[in-house]
């Protein structure tokens, strides 16, 4: 498995609204894409957050970066002032029996 990590910096005071909007609009897009495993959102500070999507292959995880960028533009995320994205192989996960070092 592979994951795409999106680190967000929100404009001051907009993180809660942005994270709710992400859950409502991004999740339906991701779950329809081939290889989708999971989507998680974390609020890491007053104005920061991290989105993690997990995919079956590296190519699917890399494609999620473009989907994320398109989603931000299409849904008018003017409260997102900065995004940094990373894609990598999952070395270990307790999510399910398919996960682990052999992923």
C-alpha cells in the first residue's frame, strides 16, 4: 500500500470549517477512485491539518496529489493558504491483515 499525505496551512480561524468541507466533498471523490483504501483528516494545530489517503499502488497514491489539487480549486478553498504533499510506501499498518512490511 501507498499513502498520500497533504499538509495544510489554513487562514487563521478557518481550520474547522475547512476540515468539515474536506470530509463532505473530498471523501466522495476519493472513495470512487480505483485503489482507494482509506481517507483520514487530522487537525494538528489551530490553523493546520493533515489529510492522509491510502491507496493500493504507488501510481494511485501519486494520482491522488492531482485529485487533491483539483479538488481544492473546484471547491473554492480560499482558506487554504499552503499545501505540501508527500507520497510514500506504507511500511507498517495495523489497519488490516493486508497491511504490513510486505505492502
